[in-house]
């Protein structure tokens, strides 16, 4: 039976190495090279272009979108991405037997009546798949070695099934017993122990080379079984139009890098040669041909110019600067005199406004009417979000690729009002209190708070980042009341620019909603800008109280902790909204330093 997934759902939640729950039982999503997805099509036909992301942060690896059934010429009811059965052990609750299904047998559970054929038996085994698997922090995942975890008294016990005795709501009430030697193990004790890891990556096949890192038994539906490793980038000027996206295609960039192009016709002649070699679709040439020559030559210059960021931090700083510049001057500063596709980053300067916060400081509110975000899944982590990620790059023999998705939408950018000099970077007002001091000490000496923090993540410990991050979560919940979007649909992008010498910092936050498709969203978010005082008032209302107080309010940030005073009742939001996995939050820091 087929199951439908959205492209964005595949990138954010699933992907290679994920367990997909379905009506016929759980399935393992294999890597792209084992998926049978592309058939006779080239991955380059589905390229997503974002030069800053692919060339700077992904080391030249391309970004591709998952094709739809229509793009592959297949009917909607046909599956286009092959999956595999996982796990292979099943539990018959009728006979309390834990068994391993066999493809050549028309019987699933050894004590259930036989089926008419092996396919129906195999289907029953899939639907009865056991909910426990084993995983290790190195990214490995496999069936639990149910026979091996039992301390058998017989030397050659290898039964095809085991007894599952007991029940109730606690694992400690369940015993797994060998039918041959009557030896058993308590499931609660087995769940709490560490076990030898097989070293298997099920998305790559059945190879089990072994692993030195111990594994643990975990439920296959646990949120930390697979944590997608995502990289995102905001499309910013000057490369912020549909024409720039076309010129950034790999084959076109190769032409621009090797041939001098001084006119529109020279470019079209070079592109027609690519079409004749089946390296470029004719529709791309037709679309480029519709632009004026001056527009094409200017876009070529934009594509060749500009520094590409070398780190995630630099990429964020470029976006932060682009948003501040757009707030001061608009983006684009002047509307295009020729018709064409709308810009993929648009701020109308006349719509920017300021308001006074609860502490008397002025905030600048900038509506971003159009934006484009590219989101790429580079791999995943298991069990702990701070573990090293497993890289899942796909190679087609010509280039390496990561799966991604491009999203279009709208947003609201919020920062401190720079006053009469809008082009000047604004430092944050001084943050006072014990919470601010604790976070600042963590920024100065991050190793004393976290042993494995990545250098690019150090600025997330700065109190200015924590202040903006906590405010963004409060605003997301407030926006959900008025915008018509649920809090899970509004995402954040927190920016901070820290002076390494002085420790001073400036920051801001972009709250946005986006969806696949060039039409984007309907404007419900930016329509709130004229009445944003009400949103800010809602965000700061009852900031000093929480339903989990006094436990929540008395929580302080310290070594070994990710947050200060923060819980789901006051500061945490949906995992789809927060880029930082609900870490680096502190309600007390915001409460002691009202804007």
C-alpha cells in the first residue's frame, strides 16, 4: 500500500534512516540510491539552486527536490520511493509470542492459522511489528537481538520465537522467555541496560560490521530516534529573483565561468548547445529568453559577484545585514520597470514602523512581504541532538546531492530601532541580572558549560541571543492568536552579531511562515504589522508567571543545562518552529530586561 508524503515533510521529519509508520506496518526509508526514485531521469533535472548554501556551506554539493508522480509520468496511486520492512521481529498479542517473520512461510505467528499465501502471512507480520528497536549514538539502528539478550542455560538455543509473558503499563511487568531452556529476561531491565551494537545502517542494507559504541533499546516512535540535520538559507539581494535561480544552475554556471558572455544572444547560443547535448531542458532557455538583455546581463554580474559565506555564522550575518538594509531602504529599493517574476525577497519601506516596548525602548517592525527559504537535509543524529551527525549524501556519478525543499512565504523582522542613523548597526541595550551574567560567563568559557559545543554555535550562549530567542518564542505563541496560523506553522530565524573583543552584540529575529510552491502564503502574517502592539502586549502578558511555577521560575542556567527558566507552558514551542531544538531559552532573562 502506498503512502503520501509532502516534500517538506520528508526533509524536516523523515528522510533516509527514518522509520515511516503506515497502515501496513512500519517501513524503513532507504538512501536515495536505493530508492528507485529517479529511474531514467537525471537528478540535475530537479535541482534547487542556492549558491550561498550549496557552494559555501555544503562544499559544492548540489540540492535536489524530490520529484512528484506527475514529473515522473506516473499515476498518483503508484509509489515512486521504495521502502523496506523494519523491524523484522513481530509480536502476536493473541498468543503472546515474539517471532521473526519468514518470507517463505505462509504462517506469520507460529500459533496462528496459516494464510492462503506467503504474501498475506508477510503482511500480518508487518502489521504486528514490535515497537522496540535498538540504536546507538553513532547513528546505527537495528532489530533488538531478542534471542541474544536472554541469558540462555542451553548452549545452542536459537528459537524462532520467544514467549512474551506479563503485561500492564510498565515494562518491568514483562518477561521474555526462551521456549527451549526457559531462561528469560525482564524487559524493564533490558530497556535500562546498554547492549552491543551491530553497526548496522538499515537505510544502506543489512550489513552489520559491528560498533564499539554501546546501543540501547528504544521505542521506534521515539522523537529522538532520528533527528534530522538541517541547513537553511534565506534568499537575499542581490541574487533574489527567479532569473538568478536559473543562472545559478550547475550547467549554466559552468558556461558562465568558461565563456565570455557579453550579450543575451551569446548566452542563448551557449544554452542551446547544452539543450542539444541533453544537459539542459528547453523550458529553461525559453524562460530566460523572456527577460530583457539588460536584466540578464545584470543578473549574470550579480551571480559572479559577491562573497560567499565560509561558515554558518557568516551566512547568518549576511542575512541579518540584508534584513537591516531592507528595513532602512526597502528591497528592492526601486520596483523593476519591466514585467517579470516578482522578487523572492521584498520589503516595502513605507510599511516599516516602530513601536514602544513595555520597558520604554523602541522596536522596529519590518514586514517581509515575500521571502524564499531553502531547507536541506544533510543527514541525521540519533538519541542525542549533540551527537555527531550521520552524513547522507547521494552521488549520481557526476555530482553529489542532498535532498532539499524551497519554501515561499512571508515574515516579520523585528530588531531594535537604530534611530536617525538606520544604516548603523545597533548594539543591544545592557542586559542586567543574574540570568544575563550566567549566560555571559557561558559565552566567555563555553567548554565549562558544554564539552562538545561547535564553534559556530558559541554565539548561541550569548545573553543577547538568548534574549531574542526567548522573545521570538513568546511572539510565535502570540501571533498564533491573531494571524490564523498555528504556532507550529510560524518559524523563527534568530540573528546575533557579537563583537569578539568587547562582547557587545546586536540582534534581531525573523518570524516567518512558508510553504512549497511559488505562490507562497496569503499575507496573514504581515497584515498584523499595523497592529503589532497588540501582539507584543500578548507576548509579555503574564511573563512573570507560569503554570509550572515555582519549579520553572526558580530554574537557573548552569553547566550541563541547555535552558534557564523555560518550559512548554511559558517559553517552549513546537519543534517545527524552533531552529535550535528548544535550547538557549530563559524567561527570567527577558523578564529582568524588558525592551
